[in-house]
C-alpha cells in the first residue's frame, strides 16, 4: 500500500510540474497538433504518458501524434514502439531514415557522434512535422538536461546559454516545446519503472562513456547527493537573471550608466548578504500554484 501511495504521489507531481511548465510558457494552445518525439528512452516515454493524462482533462483541445525516427541502428527492435503505441491507441508515425550509416561513415572512430547525429535527426523531424501538420514539436528534455546544457555552454562554449523550454526551430518554421522542463530526471527514472516502459537503449551516443554531457551529469548528481537544494537553486537561477549584475553589454547599458543620487536595491549592497533560495511560487487554497488564466489541470486521476 505504501508503494501504491508513493506511486500516486509521483504521478500527481509529474502531472503538476508538466502542467505548470505548459502554462508558464504557454506551450500548448487551443487546436494545437503536438508532435511528440518518442525515441524509446525513459524521458520520451514519460513525456507522452503524462501528456496523454493531461489531454483528458485540459481546458483546451489539442491533438497528440507520436513520432519515432528509426535511424537503422544495428539490432534496433523496430517492432517495440509500433506495438507499444498501438496498444496505447495514440496516433503515431514511424519515420525510417538510415542516419546511422551516415554518422558512422563521417565521424572518425572514437570521436563523439552527437553533433552530427542530432543535426540529421533535427532536420528530419522538422520535415516530418511539416508533413504531418504539427503546430508544436514536443521533446523529452528534463530539468537535468537543461542544467547540463547550461554548464556545458559555460565550460566549453564560453556562453551563458541553456536549453529554453520553448523556442522557434532553426528553420524558423516550427515551435519546439519541452514540457518536462521542471521535472528532475530521477522522477522520470522512477516513473519508467512504475509504468514498465519498453526501454530501447541507444547504440550511438548511449554507448559513449567519454561524453562531456555524461561527465557534467555525474557532477550534478554528485552535487545533488552532497548538497541538497543546490541543483534546485541553480535551476531557479535560470528564471531569475539580473542583467545589471552580469557583463553582457547587449543586455544592460553599462556604458551609459550614471549615478542618480537615489538609493537602489540593485546596487552593490546586494553583495553584502548571503544568497538565499528564491521565494516559492504563489499557491492557492489547495496548495497548487495559482495562475490568472485558465490552465491545464495538474492533478492526477483518482
């Protein structure tokens, strides 16, 4: 019984956090046709599963279509996803493209495969979205992916740049959304066990242990274990940027800054205090975040 109760709490939490992200960034609107990219991993399975739950009780009407790109990797069990999606009763499309051979031919042995693989995959998915009439493309990136991207860009790209929950695609024709933006990876891993998703391992990037992303992911997990709250504060910081206390001249007019003679809370006294966690989101009487516009309900079923 305790396990059932914990699983129910997990389901409610997942639905709540996905619903909150959808509302905060206006990800899904009336009449949207959302193309959910399903790879066979725990994250995309979880994304589709939660969106199907929210679709049943959302105040807006939207359609879901699951899309898998079969990249023709050796040993890929091509029957697994069609059978699983068929059992769900969700509309789906399997796109067959041999990107595996291209990546293996172009990238030297021992080098990372991700950059080329992701570019090829992205281009194909954008094309498929147009062919299917999708208005949104939903990807399964979660909170930890977003933080990993932030650190990778800082360490290796010299940019303060993360992975936004919503953006216009490279080709300018698609809106990409990440409804799992508020969800920690550990919750998705646990949900995959509860739901017994038929996980399909990746034999391309999934088999490369020397990836910087994996190393940064290990770093975040170590911090989370040793310093509870640190990862949450890092994520909150992405939503609490203070341009006047950074160094990007395109975001703040440092060159024209002059003394005003008036006291300001944004001055140098901000450095005298110990940093603290940001305030929690406003809550309604039921303890759930409250918003000023209709929202996708975030509670799980009974």
